[in-house]
C-alpha cells in the first residue's frame, strides 16, 4: 500500500473542515430555532423596562431598583404585596406574591423576578432584597432588646 499524496491529504483536511463548519452551523441554527429565547431572563431597571414597551410583556424579567418611599401596601390575599420600584427616573408598580423577606422596607435595594403585563403592572413571583453585611452596634447602649430585634416596620409585639 502506498502513502496518500500531499494533494489527497489536503483534500481530506479540507472536507473535514467543511464538515465541521457545517455541523457547527446546523447546531447554531437548531439552538436559535428551538426557542432558547424563551429561557432567557432579562435584568432591567425601571427606565429600561418602560422603554422596552410591548417587548417586555410576557418575558421573564428581573427588575432591579429601589423600593419607592411610601409605596408598600398589602395586596389582595394573605401573602400578596404591592409596591413601586424606582431607579430615580422611572417607576414600575409591582404586585408580588409570596411572603417578602424580613428586611423588606422602603428605600431598600430590591430585585423582583416576574413578568410585565399589558396593563403596565409587573407581576413578581420572586423577591430579593439587597443589604450590606456590616453589623452596626446601636449608638445608645440602653436600647430595649425588643426594639433592637424589630427589623421591619409594622412588626407588632406579640
């Protein structure tokens, strides 16, 4: 048996390269057509969400911003909550389901995962708050322990 010529080896390498490019292209097309876009989660602030308009309706979105002062109120049902998220320029009204985190309050950084409705309300199903991990000792050394332990507004003494 004789060894393949240099021309035959180049031809085989060329066909292998073309085949690899074709397989990669087919995989790219398959992923694009298969609806991978349905699994994407967008991270937007209120300004970007408002600017997106109808593009935002129905998409899974993580809305990030700050809880607008004075906007928190109980929603319909036991664990529903309504509040506004702001970035300083725009406001988005949120209706969240589920029990909010203990640190949830006015002016705290928040990320709400959910979807935008055609009516302009953001329906959240997951709520995360942002806080730093620094402990600050109370300035007054004579603080009542029950007062110290209350970390959210409206928590009643039981």
